[in-house]
């Protein structure tokens, strides 16, 4: 069986263990961090990444999918250091996280040129290291599938078809981006089994979710702790309803937590926590709080194993 790439080398799929498919160790703007490094306390951010990894390990998580791509400040040496220090297995990606903007260098080049850059990360290694990308990342958000967003999706699809690697697509159910994202990727020849529509769990519109599942893709119920997008109780009700309908084998559970994130000032972060907009948003939240709630609602151990062990392994294993 094909191996799964991690920042500390290829893994036997059997050794993945319990996986949180969508957790960031550090998230920050590439350009700002490059141009104004004095705004970032690297030691503190590293310590925060180690702390996040240790929280995952404490609850029995062995591996995380680390979907930080371009514009999220992807840095595989950072991930590698955290993985080596803590023992957490970290599975990196390649791709571009944009809701619309693309720099001119990519606007003036083709989907295939972009795909070529992604394939380099998959076959040669990322950022001058021998760490290889295990999956591809693209995004669509409130603005929908814009021309630039479509380009990134087509590039990811072409790189996926060439390399057999799966695709994680950040979506925005509020503007119903999911079906269009699937249409583009499948239209390029990607097997729906290799597509994960992330953040589907930000809605509890079961008709919208069922329509996505009909296409054969995986869905991410992956933002536990971000109460401002959907509170935990409604996320749980959605998960339980989908389990009851027999969809366990297409669901991924995660938090989309960030060991650190530069989106908000310290003051704004404090306010968000005080307002309850985010609550206990870290890699331990699922096991510490959500799993007991879901079990109380009828989720079986077998269903949990299906989602956190089997689905994650199946999705990550290249074709
Ligand atoms: Zn994310």
C-alpha cells in the first residue's frame, strides 16, 4: 500500500492512528511575516505550536492533517520542529488558500503552471526540504467561486490527477460553494472519494449536506469551537443526524484550530473569547467535550473509529 507523507517522513497508513484531519500549528500571513518579522514573537509562536501538538497527543491523537497552504504562512521546517519535539505526526499539504486574490505572477500563468508548482511539492519536496505534500488545498468563501478561485481548484485537480493525492477544499456553506467546487474538481477527473469539502459543518441545513454527500465526497464537520459560525449544540445535532442516516464513512471531525493565528489583535482575541465567539478552540476539544456529548446522543465507538481512524486513513492514502 502507498505510504502517506508526513513532515518526519513517509508513514505506513496503518500507523496513522487517531487523526484530526484539520488542525493548524501556526497560521499567519506570509507577506506580513516576511516583511515585518518584528511583529511576530517566533519563540512564543513555536511554544504555542508545541502546546497545541501536546494537547492533541494528550487526548490520544497520533496524527494531524496540517492544511496550512500559501497565504497561511506554511513553513514545513516549523512543522517539522514541532513534530520532532513532540512526537505528533504532522501531514502537510500544498496549495493556495485564497478567497479571491492571486498575485499577478499567478494571474498571468495558467492552471497547468500552477499545477506544476504543486506537483513539485508532492514529488520533489516543499520549500527546499525533502518533506513532501500529502494532499492539496484550495478554498472558496463568501465571495463564491471567483475566476481566481476556480483557477486554483483546477490546478489542484490537475495535480491530484497526476499524483493521486487527495484534495481538501475549504468551503462556505453560507454561499453554497460546495456543489460548485465538487463540479469543478470532478469535471477535471478527480475521484469524489479523494475530495473533502471542508467546513460543511458550518451549516445544519441537512438538505444542502445530503446533496453534497450524494456526489460521493467527504465532508468536514471540522470547526468545533468556532461558536460564531455555528454553536456546538447545532454542530452535534448535525453530526448525530448524519450518523443516523448512515453517513459515518464520509465524515471528518476536527476543530480547524490554530496553535496561533495573526488575524486578530490580542485585544480582539480576548473579546472574542469573552463573547463566546470561540470556546475552548484547541485540538483537545473534540475528545475532552464533544465526544462525550455525541456518545450521549447515540454515537457508537465504532462510528467514532470510522471517522477518526478509517476515513482519515482512506482519504489520505494516495490512489
Ligand atoms: Zn483551516
